[in-house]
């Protein structure tokens, strides 16, 4: 597997070159030398990963779920995967949407890729969540800022899907998205606010990701379920899925995220 920093692409498809060399060798062989049997080079796939600090994975030595998922694809489908990680620390949904609309290099990369994963919305959630915790979210129930953030996120998320699908289709590309695991269950329970904030800050964001993606035949890795349990009230820190910063996935968490992606299968390009 090869990892490419966005902005630098390497020659990927070598099958034509290998075939030419085989034919040349056969033509130059002494008379009576048995012709070499042509062998097909291992197919090489591109994988474009989009999102915030989670796909970046720099807090765990760069090996985020993106790398582990690429390794699964290689092992399961017998291809070589070149990762183009366009994750950006602190990226919000409006930031990703702007990249998709305005960065021609990224648009070209997506238009030529076999695999796309995207994860966004964490930054959209964190700001309003802080206001809620300090009691300044506004509204009679202190949830106005969440509702406003959710409205903006929904519009951006729908537009992000539209931009991706304008460049690649779910009929010829492995396109996957995912929910976030919620890392602050224990803290919010100790503060006595978890049950009040859960419907807007946790459930509504995940529900829109699942709904919007499903409407476009994009499978969703149910990471919130894997991290937080069937009722959503288990803290993933207790399971070792959150690292010491209390927010980002640990190596075990990234491996689990990759496995949840793997369980979705590889249609339309593989069984």
C-alpha cells in the first residue's frame, strides 16, 4: 500500500508498461527460446479520504482508520491501494464543501478514484456543544444553538454528497461515510446533562448522516453504534477506543472504525 500526500500523485497504473516489456523480451529472445508467459500486474486502486482530524490520524502516528481500511481492501480484493488523504484538522462541513467546489486538484482526484470515504460534522457539533455546557446556547431549553448548527450541517452535508456524486457514482465507486462515536458520555452524565443534550447533539446529527447517505445508496459505517452501544449511552473511553486527549479515537478505535467499514462489503467493485 502507498500513501500519497494530497498535491503529489505518483504513476499508478503499470499494467501497460509491464505488458510492453514482456512483449519486448519475447521479441529479443534468441531463436528457440520459449516465449515468456504474460502475467497480469496487480491492479492498483486510488482511495480518496475526506474529512477532519479523525481521518488525518496524526495523533496516533498517522495510522488512522483510513490506513487500516486500505489494508483491508488490499487483503480482501487482491489489489494495491494508494491512499490520498485529504483530511484536514479542524475542518467543518462548510470547509469541506468549499474544498469540493473550489479545489480542482481534489476534484480531479475524486473523478479518477475507485474508493471514497468521508467523515464530517464534528467541528459543527463542538462549538454549540460548548455553549450548551456553559449555559449560553440560548432558548428556553438552552438548545437554540444546536438547532441552528444542525440546520447548517444538514444543508452542507447534502451539498457535500451532491458534489461527490457529481464526480463519481455509487455504481462504479466504493463510496462510504460514517457516524461519529460520542466520546463524552461519562463526563456529561456526571454533569447531569447527558439525557437533555443527547437528542439534538448526538442523535440528530447521526440520524441525518444515515438518512442523507441512504437516500443516495451510500452505505454508512455505524461507528456510533460500535463505540457507544445499542442505546448510545456507553462511553467508548471505557472500552479503550478513545485516546488520552479524551476526544479522538485511539489506535484500537481506528482499527474498529476500519473493521466497521469492512463489514459493509465492497460493492460495486467487489463481493
